[in-house]
C-alpha cells in the first residue's frame, strides 16, 4: 500500500465538513469503523492549515495549535496518529506539528475533521509515503472518523465497510456540482460537555440506535439521489430526519446527552416556518447546540439576515461547498 518518497517538511490544507447523513457509533472504536455510512459536504470558507516537520533532534512529537504549544490529550491524540504513519514508513523521527484554523476555534464548529484530514496529508508526505486518495481517507479516519470525508472533493460519502481496508470516503459530486450554502448559526461557542468520541461510545446504549442504523441505507440512498438531482425538497426532508434521529439517540443514551439549548429549538422552528412560506432551507445539528442551515446559494443572504434576528443567536458564518484536502507547494 505504501511507497517511500523523499522526507522533509510539508504543509496541507483541508476543510471541515457538515454531515447530511451522520456518523454516530462505531462497530470498532480503535479502528473507527462506523456503525453506518455517512454523507457530507466540505465547507469551502473554513480551513485548517497544518505543517509537519521531521526533526531528528526531537525526543518526542510537538504540537502547536493556533500558535499555542499543546500538551495532554490533544498531543497524545496527534502522537498516536503519527505513530501509525511512522510504522507505515518505517521511521523513528519525531515531528513538529503546527496547525492553524482560520475559523474561530470557539465557534463550536468541529475542527477534528479538517485537522486530521490536513494532518494525514502533511504527515504522509513528510514521512515519505505516497498515498492514493483512498488510502489517505483511510488514514485520516484513524484520527477522527469524520476526517475521512474531508479528504475527497465536494460532496463525499464514507462507505462504512467491514474492515480497515474498505472503510473510506469518496467524492460523489464535485464542489461545483450544486451551489449549496451552509449558514452556520452559532448559539453557544463554549466547550461542549461531551465530545464526539465519548458520544460514539454511548450510541449502542440507546434502544433506538439499532433502528437508526438499520434504516441508514435508505437515508443514504435518498440523500445521494437528492444531491445527484439537485432536489432541495428531498434533501431537506432526509437531512432533517437524519439529524433528528441522531439527537434521538443522544437523548436516549445511558447516560443521556442533551446538546440543544432554547435558541436551538427557536432556529429549528424558524427554519420550518420559512420553508412553509416557500423559502428553501433545512436544518442539521451535530454534537452541539449550533444549527447548520443548509440552503441554495441564492437564498443564503436572506436566511442569514433572518437568523441574525433570532434572540440567542451569537453569530452566523456562511460557507459554500469546499474542495479536497491538498498539499501546499512552496
Ligand atoms: C455528530 O468524527 O468527530 O459530527 O471519530 O471520535 O473524532 P471521532 O468523532 P467525529 O464524529 C462526528 C459526529 C457528528 C456526525 C458526523 O460528522 O458525521
């Protein structure tokens, strides 16, 4: 699978993504093999840029996030990931990892997807591995499941697979296929109580998870067809249904996870009301209180302005469909 090339310092950029059909729960936590497949869209206006520099003098890996040296859990997660790359490359050199998000870290937008997609690309290049897009997606998955979907271009689908070999994401439509926007409505920008990794562990404790997973192929098919046909009405129904199923699992896990705040429900009600009035828009919510309002590009400004009027909305970010993870060449 891996071929050696030259070894030095490389920089990659990747976009986070918003899932239309969500990943929640693993059949194998260590390998991050998901309970079900998922579909997402990369977010063009949000970017993580990561450099990996090998240094034979380092006694351990070093991580600098947005200019701040990191220790503890964040460094351990990155170092565990780099160990995978080192083992594949047959290298013992430690690395300096410098990563920067151009979106507010406190805005409650999951950055692990863009972080591990960019790290997988920069690290594999620095350690001299030449990976296909498929193998890069597989590698990114080991750092954060959703990161495998930030490797390919545009609208991407992660096929759950049954092993490390066949669990990866591919592009189902390029970024310019459909001018959709994600109007990200920030309701609370603080740290969340339970992260996704912890949530995945709890998914199986919900009696609803089996039904959600069993129905996933139907939702995936519906979402894929809606994207192919640029059928917004069909997309709106399936992404809201999928998001509600995700939160049904969270709320019925043991212990239960509640991510919504009052303003989350206000935004949901507003979006449903606007759609009844003929404005195409739909909501989807990840592991947090913030609401991603998806709409065609020509509706985004109106939706953004209306969202800003809702009490409890802290800020709004708007993004179109983003491309694949890529290396920056000096
Ligand atoms: C609700 O990919 O962040 O955003 O693999 O533990 O890093 P880890 O989890 P992560 O989970 C994402 C959960 C989600 C849904 C999704 O993006 O599909």
